[in-house]
C-alpha cells in the first residue's frame, strides 16, 4: 500500500487516497506501540542469567530487525503522505484553474450578449452593473494571482511534469488577458453610449426650454396700461437675459457632437437635431428682440396717451375758463386779468413743450410702423386741434384785453 504509485487522477480521488492513508497511518501508529511492547519483552530474555532459552544475540538481532522494519514503514508512510499532499496541491491547482476558465467563459458570454442600452436610464443601469462586475473582476484577479503563485511553487518543486502546469497557466493567462480587453472595450462602449444619451437628454431639455421660451416671447399680450406694460417689459428683460445665457449652451452643441463616438456623431438624426436647435434658438432670439421693441412701443403709446390725457385736462380747464371769462372795463380789473394771462403764458410754454414731445413720439411710432399708428395719429390730431383752439381763444381774449387797455389809456389821457 505504501509503495503504490497511484496518486490519484483528480482532486476527489486524491482526497479519498489521503483519507485511506490516514487510516493506514493510524494502524501503523497502533502497531508501533505493540511492536515496542513486544521488543521490550523480548529484550528481557536476552538479559537473563543462568538458563537462557535462546541465544541473546539472536534476540537482539531479531528486535533490531523488527525495529528497523517499523522505521522503514514509518518512512514509507511519511513519503507516501508527502506525495499524496503534493498530488492534492497539483489537482487543486488544476481545479482552481478550471474554475477560473469557467468563470472567464461565463463573463465572456455575458459581455458578448450585453447591449449598451436604448436610453439614458438603461445605460446608467448597465453602467452600474458593469461597475459591480469590475469589482468582481478585481476579486477574481487576486484569487487567480494566488493560484498562479501556487503553480510557480509546484514548478519549483520539480516533482511533476512542468508541461501540463505551464500550458494551463499560459492558456488561462491568455484568456484572462482577452477578458480584460473585452471588459475594457465594453466599458468604452458604455461610456460612449452614456455620452451620447446624455448629449441627447441635454439637447431635449434645451429644445423644451426653447419651445417654452418661444411661446413666452411670441405672446401678443402687451399690457393694457403703463403699469402692466412696464411689468411685462421687466419680465421680458429677464427672459432675454436667460436667452443670452443659453447662447453658450447652443454654441457648445457642435463641440459636444464632435466628441461623440463616430457611430453616434455621424448619425443623420443627431446632426439634424443640432441644426434644429440652432435654428430654434435663432428664432427665439429674433422674436425676443421684436417683442422687446413692441413692448417698448406699447409703453411709449400708453405714456403718450397718459401725457395726452394730462394735456387735454389742462386744455379743458383753460378752454372753459377762457370761454367764461369776460374782459372787464375797469382798469384795475384789467390789470388783474393781464397778470393772469402772463401766468397763463408760462403754463402754455410748459404745456407746449409736452405737446411737442407727444408729437415727436407719435412720429417715431408712425415711422416705425406701429400697429396702432392710426389711433395714435388720431389722438395727436385731436390734441393739436384742441391746443390750436386754446391758442386762438387766448389770442382773441388778449386782443380784447388790449383794446380795453387802449381805451382806458385814452380816457386817462383825456
């Protein structure tokens, strides 16, 4: 049993042989105690004095022979155990290498069947799974390194044929290298897909913002008075600032597109999408400028109407006063009225300046093609007509007052 050359043909068989060898070692150990007891008893016969049933030398030789055989048996058992343990290490090495190859094949199949996702959500999910696999790959790499180290140790012992060990190590190293290459390639494809879908998502968000902004800047609400139009103009200026801030994002689309993988950036759809965004931004910016001008024109109209109303209130008041006023015949009263006309002249000069400003604003609105040009022009004509009437009344009353003063002066001279 101890000189058998059967060291097992796989790990389970070696484990079985080791178990049987352990039983044999236990049997040898038990027999060793028995032999030692028998040898001790036999040696007593070699020490007898007087009658000796056997030659003491024969007894000693016999005891020594048995002891020598027992020691040789122990040496054979130790050698056998060492060979079986070495065999177990060898087959454990091959089994670990087989497991490593099976794991590599499994991951190759998984990586070969994996897609890169159809949208941003699926790509992020696959990326997280890939990160988990990278962690698993790192753990398996450490185990494989330990197995390779044990293979090197087996080769160093020179107890087995190196060909099978070296060939297996070479095969596994090549397969592992290929797996790392496939893993790196898949990670690169995932990153390229992630970049593309992030670019698409950002582009979609930009398009949605531009569409919402276009609806805002193309609104036909220009307010109904000075206050509401000013509020709309303030909001619109804030929108214009946001449009200007998004200019950089639109201009960066071309650079971002150039950084995508060829299979993504060369697609007709994505190139058309970029052009659409650029065109939409141009339309938004153009309409925003027009709306700002329209709001400013509307504000100018409402302010003009407000100024016209103020002027007409003054004109109504003075027109009524002039129509009711009768030129007095007494000199003292004439002088009082004359002082009033002097104050009226100052007021008229001020109002005349305001009316000239109104006429200037009206001319600018008309020249600019404002949609309310006819209404503005009508309001201007009405104000100018009222103003001319007041001027005529003032001139008439001044003429009457001047005649009275001449008569009074003549009477005084007489």
